């Protein structure tokens, strides 16, 4: 397979992914703004706290299998190995369904124990609903990665990134027209939206799946899946800690109102790396292909292209957000302007994240997932320590600084490993 042809396909796919991500970013932000205005700082903080619990739980329940599925689907399709491909699709779905229900059951037991010994207050029912959102989120993540392996980018991302917030918004508007919206109701509506989107995406994908893939006999290489998935699970879990430690620790060390204010900064700062996510959506299977073909020149060309595509739009976005941070945060409500300093700190960290390039996917898609997992685990530990110190001394600003420093740490560390292990230089600085 020629690199030129791959790059052309990548460019087309990246354009589709970018379109989906842009629509999603606008829609998700609008939904968060409306929820924040309708709920207020405290209730919105409770909602975001419960959501963070569900996201972390879903990553734990996935055990790294979705990313492994992405890599193996690409490989099995290239080899026309329909028996293993069919086994992977069906087997991974069933295994994660059971695993996620088990995690949710354990979470419910912990919730019951806490409820028996202390008053969880406003967190009580949103937390329980967040726990039972875990199975839906887990399976939605698995389906997205499997469909990415088929290079059906719109089908992979549109249901969860566009369909889910649209359904949630529609349900919230309908509910609010009759009675007040609370954090408990918001979590219930979010769970409903996830389950509806999961069912529609599954049916759509199955209808488009070739009969030869669905047709048995299937081969289930379960041991191989999990052997590969465990380092990825460690890396994914560490990444979740890096992304959500700040929210969880603010909730534990401060209060729900501060969680709500800080969440506005998080949602706004997420505009900076959204192109990174869009481009990586297409880059991951291409990285695996070029590495398998030992095409180092092609791999370097790819990562340099990615760096240029990602960084300059992100830089423009970051500057615009800094300049207009007060009116942007005011969209959430007047109280959310207090997140201005945290927003600036988070965006600096995101710029380092984007500027380093696709270092995480470069490690995972080239069989260096164990080394990447070690880096992420160490960075996650550092993040917990930095957040404890930062929140103690500086509140939500300290959390933002801690998160930004941790983000810079793991990106720079992984960059060094990519250069050493793969011999390619993926950062924006390497393009000059």
C-alpha cells in the first residue's frame, strides 16, 4: 500500500471527522451552557461530579478493550480474517456488557454502604444514576472504536457526539417545560439519552455489517485480547485520572458549587484540543498500518502533517478564548466568571498537549503500550499530589495549574519516548 494513497484517504476521513467534531463541540458546549443556567452552580456541579464518576467507571469497565478492538479490527480487515473479526465484534460486546454491569453492581454496593454510614446529601441520587450510566457509556465507547476500525467515521462518532447531546437537550427542554430541572433529573435524562443512542447505533451498524462477518463460525481469541488490553487499560485509566482528578478532588476538598464553576472552565478549555481529537480519530489506524509496513518516512510525514493541522487552529482558538474569557464564561451565568484564571491555566496545558502531537496514539498503535502505560500511571500519581497541594492552597485555580502541569509532563515524557523508540518527531516544534 502506497503512503500517498493512505494520506489522501486520511485527509478525506479527517475532514469528515473534523466536521463531526466541530458540530459536536458546538452542540455539547451549548448543552452545557443551558444546563448550567437552568441548574445553577451547585446543582450543575453535582451533575458534573456524577458524570465524572460515570466516565471513570466506564473506562474501568472497558479494561482497555475498545482501543485493542480498534487495532485488531484494522488488522483483521486487512487480512480478510472474517472469523476472527466476527468473534471480536460479538465477543468483546458480550464481555464488556457483563463487566460493566458488574462494575455498576459493585458501585451500587459502595453507594449503599456510604449511604448507610453518612448523609450524601445532594449527591445521593445523581451518584446512583451516574453509576448505572456506566454500562451504556462502556458499550458506546466499544462500538465507537470498532466502527472506527471499519473507517466509518461518521457512524462511529455522530451518534455519541451529536445524537446524544441532541437527545439530552430535547429531553431537558421537554421536562423543563412542565417542571423544574434538578441534578437528579438531569442525570436520569442523560442515562436515557445514552441508552437510546446506543440502541440506534448498534442497529445501524449491524444492518451495514457484511453477512460474511456475521456468519459463523467465529474465532474468539479472548486471552490475546486481554493480554494486549491490560497495558492499555492502565494507560486509559491513568488518562481518566488525569482528566477527572481535578473535578473529583474539588468535590471532595471544596464543594459542589466550586465543581460547577470549575466545570465551566473545563468545558471551555476543551475547545483548544478538539481538532486534535478529530485528526487522531483517523490517524490511529493509519499509524498502525505505516508501522506494520515499516514505512518510517511515511510515518514521519504523517506526524508532521498532523502537527501542522492541529496546532495553528488550536493556537488561534486559545488566543480568542483568553481575550473573550469573561463574556464566554458569563454565558453559563454571572457566578461562573470566577473560573477565568482556571480557564487560562487549563488552556496553556492544552496547548502543550496539542503541540506535542499524537504521542499517545503513536505509542499504543506501534506496540509500545506498556511504556506508555507506565508514563501515564506516573503522571496520574503526580496529578493527584499536585491537585491536593494546589486545591489546598489556591482552590480551583490550583486544580487548573496542577492539571496543566500534569498534562505537560506526560506529553513531554511520551514525546521523548516516541523519538527514542520510533525515530520520528511528532511535535509542532519539529516542523520548523
